[in-house]
């Protein structure tokens, strides 16, 4: 309703609905980039596309370049193109199988693209080899995969492991709050929503943009859950 009102005000001021829409869109994009980060950063998108082109050229020249294949796979995972990522990781597997980070990303795209059980095994092998790998990110990634599949019981232990490593994650607190609420543990869920908001408020300035959207989601969920 508020956006519609702002649009009509801009329309009255500009006299042109297209200009009014473009102004509203521009303001939204600026606010998103400055405070929320819901939309992709166009600069990072361009840099990623450029890096992918270079890596594809490198592996076309040398298809046995394990490091380039690994990096290309990671780029694809970051773009959520899991089937493409899986192809590059499979090509690199014989050369990079002892690399914990490789096994994490290989497991993640395997779980997302085709086989959750095999992906979980690869990720568990990765964190066994390097327990603090990427500051607990593999646990969060597996938890979010199970959440996306509405398997909240399987997600819970991964979130608990993640929060033991990352004790001030607004995102982690929000995710476990959702799981607790879905499992019928309303009081615990509400407490974690409050922790998500508190973690954002106490986070250093450089983390605020990344954490803000999770705190915002936590506030909205608190309101809709009647608290």
C-alpha cells in the first residue's frame, strides 16, 4: 500500500507514470544496496561473469587443471547453478579429493543437484578434516538445504553445530528460530528470533548490511507469530 501511495505522489509530481516508476525503482535499488542487500550487487555480478569466462577458457585449454575446475565450480555454486557446478567438480575430483574446501562445495552442489545423502557425506568428510572450515558455513548450508526440503528435524542438529562455532550469527539465529517454530517449539523459536535481532544490533558496522535482512525477517516473523 505504501509503495502504491509513493508511486502516485511521484506520478503527480512528474506527470509521467514511466518516470515515476523509474524514480521509485532507483530509490529502492539505492536503499537495497545501502542497507539490505536483497538484490544482487551488479558490480559483483559483472566481476563474477568475467572470472567465469577466464576460468572456462583456462579449463578448455587444460581440462586437467584441478584448481581452475574447483574455482569454476565454486563460482557456479555462488550463482546457484548447481548442475553446472557438479560437472566441474566431478572433473576435478581425482585431483582435489583431499581438499576440505573442495569436498564442501562438491558436497553442497551434489546435495542440491542430485543426491542429498552423498552430498551430506562429502560435507561431513570436509568438516571432519577441517572442523572450523569456513567458520561453520558447511553446517549452515546443509541446514538450509534441509529447510528448503521441509525436513526441519534434519536441519536442527546442523544449525546447533553451526551456532557452536558462530555464536553471533543473525542468520543462524533466524534459521534455527524458523526450525523451532516449525517443530512446534514456539517459546524457543521466539527466543531465537529475539537473539537474531540482538545479534544484528551488536554486530560491527561492516557486518550490518549482511545481517540487517535477517534481523528484519526476524522482526516480521515475531509480529506474525503474535509476539
